[in-house]
C-alpha cells in the first residue's frame, strides 16, 4: 500500500478497459501513468479479467487497483439501442452502473461514443432542462485552452440545444479552470450578424437575453478556435467534429513539415541538435494526447470519453481530467448554473418561437 | 513593350482593384508580381483611375496594363441585391461585364463575395444543370493540394447541389493539375456509412450510381483535408468555411509555437541561424497566401475571388490561377463533364426522391 499513502483521499474512478481501437493495454498503461504523475485516483478496471490481469501486473502503481470482470464488450459498430437492450454484461455498462451505485465517482471509456452516451444517459439520467448530452473537446490556443462543444457527432442541434451547450460549456470551463466569467462564442461563418443559419442567429438572441451574467461574445469563426478569442466555442456536433478534426489535421501537417525542415540538410540537423530542448517542449505542445478526454455534459455524473486510438499519454490525460472534475464539484456547478439560466432561457426561447 | 515579348499570347485578365480590406495598392502590386514571376497576362484594372494610376506607375511590369475608370465601389457590407440593382457603375460590375463582352477572359476580385457571386451569375450565366455557384479553396497536404468546395458560405446545400459540387470540383482539379481521375470524397463526421446528415448520405448514393467514371471514395473526415486522402473534398458552404478557417487557425497556432521555440534560448537561436535556408522554405509552405484564390464553379466564365485581406503575394497567386485556368480550358472541361454526368445524376436524384 506504499503507493497510496493517503488512499482514503483518492477518488475512485472506473476505467472501461475494453472496446477501443488501441486495445486494453493502452488503457491500463494510461491509468498507471496517471497515478505516477500524481493523479489521486483509486482505479477500478472493467473488462475481461483474464486479458487485463497480466497488463495490470506490469505496473507497480496499479498494485491497489481493482478489476471487475465483465464478459461482454461493446463493439465500435454496435448501435446504441442494441447496447441498451442487450449490453448489460459489457464493461461499458458495468462501469457506468458502478457510478450510479456510487462505487466510483467518474468513468473513463475509450469505446463507442454513441453507445457510451446512451448508456450514461439511461443509467445516470440528465440534469434538469437538458435533453441531450454534449461532448466537449479541449483545444490549445495562443492564450491557453478553449473548450469546443458539441463534438459528439449529434448531427443537428436545435436553438434550445445550442443555448444549453453554451450554458453547460461555460460551467464546465469554470469548473476546469476556476475562471469566474468564461467568455462564450457561437461558431458561425462570419462575424456580421446577418450571416449563418437562422437557428444560430436565434440562439444568439436567446443567449443575449436569457443570461445577462454570461460573457457572451456573439459569433466567432473557425480560426478563433485556435486563437482563443473566447473560452467556450459552441456549435452543433456535426460542425464541431469537422472543425476540430480539420484543425488536428492542419496541426499535424505543419508539424510534419517542421520535422522535414529540421532534417532537410546537414546544417539543419546540427541546428536541431542545438535546440533539442526547445524542440522537445514544442513537440509536447503539438502532441494531441495532451488534450484527450471529451466530457459528457448534461448527464448526472462524470463520464469522460477517451479517444478510441489514444495511447497511454492520452488515456492518462483523460483520467486526470475525470479526477479533476470530481474534485472541483463540476456536476454541481453545471447543474446549478443550468437550473438558474434555463428558467430565463426557456422564457426567451418561447418568446423567440 | 520589352516586358511583353510575346504579348499576343498574353491572356487578358480583368482585376477589380477596389473594395478589398487590404486596399487597391495590394492588388496592383500583386498583378505586378504575377507578371514578374512569369504569368503571361495582359492586365486590365477596374477602379478609380486617380487612385490606381500612381500605384500602377510604380511597377515597370505594368507598363502595358490598362486602367478602366469606374466611379462606383462595392462595399463589403453591401447586399448582393443592392449591387445588382444599383451597382452597374462599380469596378466589380464593369470587370465582369468586360468578361461577358470578351474583352478579358478572366476576372480577379478581392471584394464582397456575395456580391461578386451575384454579379457573375447574372452577367455570365450558369452552366447547364447548376443552380448556384460553388467557391473552391485550395489547401496544402502532405501529398500536394486538395480542393475543398463549397467554401462560399452558402448556408445550406441540397443533395443535388452536393452532387454538382462533386462533379464541378473533379473537373476543376483535372483542369488545374492534369490528373485524369481525381479522387473525390464527401466531408462527414465518420467513415461508417451510417453517420452524418441524411442528405450527405443521399448525395453519396447518387454519386456512386450516377458517375461510374468518378473515383468517388465515399466519406472523408476533417483531418483528411490536410492528409490529402482525396483530391476533392465536397461539403456545403457553411461546413467548408468553418473547416478551412479552423485548419488555418491551427496551422497559424503551430507556426507561432515554432517561432517561439526557435528563439526560446540562445542555443535555439544559434540553431535557427544554421537552418535558416530550410526554415525559409518552411515559412513559404506555411504561408497562406500561396493558396489564395477561390474559383467560382458553375458560372460561365473564370471568376477568381482573392481574399479581401490578401497581400501582393496572395493576389499574385490568384491572378496566376486565373491565367492557368483560362490556358487549360477549364470552363469547357467543367461544362462538358457536368453535362455528361448531370444527365445520369438527374435520374439517380429522381430515383432517390
């Protein structure tokens, strides 16, 4: 027990270790890395015990970790409805169930996003006034970090949903960073009020009226995500997914070019040796695993979706975020802010309709 | 006339020199730069002669350029309808009119996109089967370049429009690069067929059926834009605008980090001196002006929209693209391919409805 001198303070976190693209090994190694880097968590793995046991045994940090055997696995191609009906023996279901039962306080999963959303929604329920969970993404900026939501591939979003994304995103950012008045923008194609979809314009009107306390900055554009113009960028799941994946692709492209330039000539190679330390820091900044971990906002619990292909660094980041949110009382923060604002937003939405 | 030894071969190109963010000086300097770098064009400027004359006089390359005086200017905030009704004395209208009259073979403008589209559509007409012009964007990839369309901020696109964007984008890429069978993908949130908007799925079905000659690769995601997975990425104008601006922002972010790393320490500074030549090349690759120039596909003519804030390098790239497209007979290419496929697509669309 020397690894957990203050085990009583550690936050119990359930890790759904199955059903990812990168395999259970990455999830186990990620949990070990999170503990090693100081995350105060008591890990409970959910999955095939025979598969997990040997991986867990490799890491001294995981001496105190538990494994709950689950025979079933949710496949990436399973329809959410199928999992709700026939997936009760899966690691995903069992991990979320453990949170419902209070045995863990957060769940991290790298599995099927749609299924995880359905399972979380059914077992944990939604906070009052929210119809559908939104998935957050963190994106690095020149100023720090931006939260983008929804990136959950919910194909369409109504005005009411865009408004609730804004409210939840603001509360999430506050819980994550401690900033009292995070700034919020709606993603659109132009800064002028006349542009964009009618429902985005309607959501903007509602936000202005309904939440005078929110630092709502109106419309932002795609490039504002990386510029950090606002703390919270609100959009529908389709657009959010495409915006972030486009940004990821571009970051990787420029990173690749840079690598080429650094080894393009003998002089360049000598030069890169000299700046090795600074380049290492740069590499860490570009590393997408540092921003891994999409939080499901709106469910009554803490559910963090790790990227299906995340390596141990990415998984560690997701587990660290889960522990951080539990510690900061983010559920309460979201629920309370939302309750306050939804009342006003409801009136403004009715007036807009 | 020494600057134009084979002036008879030069392609007459109209440059709308007014109504941009960066001012007429950048457009004039860009035209001079295009000629200097070997573009075989005879430039005709449209705009306020008193403003343009001194700028033009600065560049020896522009000794043979003409100026057509136009008293009016289209403002960035003008509504397209207003310009159609009352903008016949503007530089934008006159430049497009000159193409209609056959006095120039292409037009480059950095002005109001919506107005330019309306003016081009009204004066030049549309090719058969296309309802609305699409605007292209070039994006650099690990493999070369990708064309993304529509990025014209057309807010929504029907199945029929997505199909026509694919057909025109393919023909455009062929004219631009000479590649016989450009690959085409539809931008979506996931590679599995079950994801995304219904109308994107319908467009995919139509493309598969209607154009057996097209190398249609199905759905692609945001990151595929920079990866160069396909040559032509098809999407609606709202999503395309946000995807490209998000990518631009991310590229700029990583570029900024790199600059920081290169000057972070004394060693890094010495290192960057050593790799100066390779870093210069890298800078050129990242420079967004190298991909400036959105082409209006679907109009009966060659109209290239330069970014409103483009500097002379960006303007030169747009003029070079215009000359290139005229030389390659791209109008004919688009019209002929489109005619062939629309017939089949029309049947498939009817069947899908």
